[in-house]
C-alpha cells in the first residue's frame, strides 16, 4: 500500500480546521509512544503481554507521565515492572522530553501501518 492510498483525500477532508488535524496527530503520537514503551517492556521482560513466564519480574501496571513533544504537552501511560528495573530508552526516567519520535510515528502511519502495529 502506498502512502498516497492510505491518506486519501476523503480521509483528509474530515479535518475542518488545523486544530482538528493537530489533535489527530497528537493522539497518533501519544498512542505510538505508549506502544513503543510497551514494546520496550516486552523486550526487557523477555515475554509478550498476556504470556506466561518463569521470570520473577513481571508487569506492574502503568505510571502517568507528562512529556513535552513538538505537538505540545501530553500525558502518557508508562508501563512498569515489579522490580523497577525497567528504564525506557524512548522517555528515560526523570526526563520529560521526546525528541524526534513524532517523525518516526508519522512516517510509519503514512506508510500504511495500523495503529496497533505502530
């Protein structure tokens, strides 16, 4: 699927104002950041969500974090582990800025990847 086929004119016509388009891009960015963080935790724990494991460390819910992006300030859910040994690379502990990730997420979305794939 080509980029042009995914972002059709009919799809883009639904946005009546620049604010609506920015809100859409902000929500895509937020979901992308959260999914990337979940993928990082999967790699850290060495098993996917809802799978059984012999590992003593496991998922332990989420923590809310406010981050600054090019689309403004966004509140995201950062997954946690029981040992508190998970240190995300995308948004490290005690940091609140995400640099350049929005370009990656938008390009993946434009290339036709679904929200769940991103």
